[in-house]
C-alpha cells in the first residue's frame, strides 16, 4: 500500500460530513490525527491535559513502528527521526550485570534502528505537523459519558460541554475512560492489573554518566540482566542525557492499584542491586535521592474481549496495555492508528455515495474489521512481553543466566514484534470492509 501524503481536505474525495473524535493526545492519538489529516478525514482530538503530553522519559520505536509511521505519512517518521538520538551501535546488548559485566547476547536492530529519544521531544515534533490546531484540537477535555443517538454520537465532558461525531476512538491510555464505557466500569478488563514489576526512571546528565561508567557504556544502549531485576541505559537528547530505567520484581501487591506511582527512594534502588557488578552499582548510584517508583500494569490477565462496541473503539494502551520490556507498546499504538486511518478513509469515501442513515452501519462494520485485524496481534505481544521480562530477571529456570539460551529465547520475541507486514495489514482491513459492504 503506498504511503499517504498530506492531502488537502478541501480537495479530498472523503465526505466532509464524516467526523472522527479522538480521545487522548498521546502517541496513539496524535498519530491517528496525523493519519486522518493525511487522508483528508475530518477529525477533532480531545485531550484532558492543557497540551499534548507523554508520560515517561525515554522511548524507542521498533522497525515495525517506523514502517507504520511512513505509511501514515512520511512526515511522521521524519519528525520522529529529528528527535531520535543516534545509536552508538545498532544492537541491543545484554550484559551479565550481576557477576561478570560480560556480554550475554547482542541482537542487531537494523541500521539506525530502534533509536531512543525523549518522549516529550518526539511528541512536540509530531504536534508541529497538526494543521489548524485551533480547529482540530481541544485541550482540557475529560470524557464523562458517550451517548449513541439515531445519527450522531454525543460526547459529554466533565466540564459540562458536549461534542458530536460519527465515530469515537479512545486513545486515552492505560486508565482509559472510553474502555470503561465500552466494557462497563465493573468489568475486570476495564482496568489494568499489576504485573508484580515496578520501575525507577532517571535522566542523568551525560557528564555524570561518563564519569561513572565511561563513554562507551554511556553512549550505547545496554541492558544489564540479573536475578529479579534489570537496568536499561541509552543516550537521549543528542547524547546530552543518559536515560536509565531500573525494573524490579515485586512480591507484594501494589499499594494503590488505582495509581501508577508510589513514593520511592534511591535507597530502594541501591539495595536492589547490592552485590551486583560495580558497573551496575555505579549506575544505581546515579539515581536522585527522592523520586517516585512506577508500577508496571498490563492487560494480560483480563484482556478486553473486544476493542469496539458500536461506533466506539479503543486503541493503543487503552485497548491492549503492555509492559515496556520489548519496547512494543508505542509501536502497537501507531499500528492501530494506521489501520484506523485507512478504515476511516474508506468509510469517508463511501459516505459520499450513501444515505445518512447508512453511515452508522458503515462505521460499525469498519470498527468490527479493526478489531478483527488487530486483536490477535496485539494480545500476543502483551503475553510475550511478560515472558521477556522473566528472561531478563533470570526467572526462567531452563534459561537462567546462560547467554546462548537467552539469545535463542529472546530473539524470536523481538522478531515477532518487528517482522510484521503493516502495509499488508491495512490492505487486509480495507478488503475485509469491502467484503462486509457488498
């Protein structure tokens, strides 16, 4: 399927009477907005924060995510590359962080592949691509309810205002209100669940990192594995900052399952890595004295039975929240955005020749197709991501700290994410929709 171009909506063959509401302005929401924009589909994005936002520090996007960006609009991938940090080496490299500081395994990520960057900087570059933001974006909007009328969907916001649309796509993250509205607030799948892993995050000035662990370890991505924990480091911000993520196994329930964070401390980090190799203890010492710790939630135990209901759907973390261990969550959201953009374009074109009363049925069929083509792929990644973290933490007895066995186990997990035909996915979705309409 050819990549989209920045179509002028005034010359598009998509009906101007077809309107998409996007709830949430994170990675998935803004990519969906840009994909619709490129296809001339009318949309409005509603974000509860006062501006576009992304939670977290650093992020990297896998090869499948970059292909999805290009298919959405080449400008999307170009904007990401403007914010991405150059790779020191084009490999993931796993180290025995516990005993020897030696290489366990390395996996090629492709030339300039899986580059890391600051989430906020990447989102800022994408936001610059939004044309006429005053027309298409509404900040400070928190969804309360959605009602389904004879023609329009009506979105009711907590500030007492309303908006109408033909379709609503919830890209409102792991605590998605739209998911609750689809499934019912009492459904076990309406909320994510604790994975018994939590993490600490830090952005360390590069001069401090280099002083602690040297230039080579600071300017190249490394992952330090060991019993019950691991640390990931990679440079961001044009090599001015080292992004550090420490992931720890937990034997207790999370203090408050309705919140992502709890009070933490540097002491907890250094204690977790006490007795590890000096390289790791030096990295642990780089964390600030006071900070929050972040629970890692996902939707493995209680997955959403479907990502759609009527003319409402969820995408990204709102549909299939996953842990960060394969670096796949953001990319899955971009894939969702791509297939939704293609389907919404197909519906918008069909609306031109359809009577108004048939528009509702068109949207419902399109979202049924979206669920069909995305469900198995995304649920499989949620499951395999948990298994990857067990490998990092030496909690798979038949693998343990054996580098050769680790490589044989982890490689297909990453390749399952990366080697995906995103263009074929869209073609399949559009063909399925056409088959449902004839």
